[in-house]
C-alpha cells in the first residue's frame, strides 16, 4: 500500500514499500534484428493475442530499420514463475504490465513463452532490455512474496500440569519459556 510522505519542499509524494532485489547478471545476447523479426512474427502469429496490428507494424519497421543499419538487437530472458496466477498478475489484464513496461523501458517487445516457461525480452540496447527485465523481475518477486507460505510456529509447551485450566504455574508473569532478549 502506498504511503504519503512529505519532502523538504513541503510537497506530498507517494512512496511504495521497498522491495529489495539481489543484483543479478542477466544472460544477454546480441542477435540479428531480422532473425528477431521472424521469431516475433512466429510467436505472435501462432498465438491468440491482444497485440494491436499498429504496434506490430511499428515493431516490424523498427527491426527492419535496425537490420538495414547493421545493428543487432539485444535479447534476454527470465524464468517464469511456476504459479500460473503469479504469471497472470505479472503480465496484467490484456498484457497491461508488459505493454507498460515496454513503453517505460524503451524495450522493443516482451513475450511470455508458455512452452518453455520463460519471459522473453528484446531491446535496442543492453540498458533498455535490462530495464524491462528488472521491472518484470520486480513484479515476479512482489507477487511471489505475497503468496509465499507462512511459517507455522508451534506455541511452547510447558511441562508438568497436563490440565487445561489456570494454575499457579501458568500465570501471565511466567516468562521462563521465552527466548532471551537480544540487547545492543
């Protein structure tokens, strides 16, 4: 949940709780832009998608121009979560978060490969591709953290007694079963 905060100029801003991710080195590859065009065409042509034809035509133009200039496209991938519900939340309704991430990062395209359980990323530069990968990785970790199972903690069992009622040994001031406090 977002929490309002005030900065030094007395403007109210909204901040979200920080989600710390461990830095990773992605396996990025430079690939031929024409091969990317063919690969994306096959992916989008064989699947039921909500991708607009205008977007695909623009992407074709960008990749074709890049190919004609002899420039490569950067490709990266992330493992998709095992939980299908998390995948749906990461992608968003009608691909909302993929589309938004593509726009904000400047990446060319993001795709969920169902067959290989991967998220695929293409971009004009390492920076743009990694920016998109970091955004999706953040969403994966956000939702995996929300659904991770809670640890069950067994209450301490006192020896003796055996009855379920109140006794002198079972008072509210008996802290003998508590771990020691950690002092600074």
